[in-house]
C-alpha cells in the first residue's frame, strides 16, 4: 500500500470508525486520520495472516478487517486521548 493510499484509506476508515463508535469522540481529525492509517495497516496485516489479502475481485475480507481494526484503534485512541487531555470542551 503506497503512502498516498494509506492516507486516503486512513482518512476514510477513521471517519467511518468515528461514525460507528457511539457518542462523541474528543480525538481531533488529524489524530483520527493517523489512527485510521494504523487501523488500515493492522487490517492488511491480519488479512495477510489469514491468507485473504489478495483475492479475485474486491477484497471484502481485507476491507472488513481494516474497518474493524480502525474502529478498535480509534476507540482506544479516543479513550487514551481523553484520559491524557481530560474531558475538556473547546470554547
């Protein structure tokens, strides 16, 4: 996966993960993109581990693993961000 695709997929997966997670997340957009990129890379690694990273047609298994990983990473990242920064609201 090239860096440009990693950023694009990370942005999309991070935003989808943010929409899936219930409640309002405190993590900023730039960190959501980074966490989404980490989720995409982790999902690719899991797909390779399961042997489903390269299939004919659309790689649904890989994409689902990427999304699941992004949801988990964004959720954990948001919890850590909130714990470190506190639950402050911007004025």
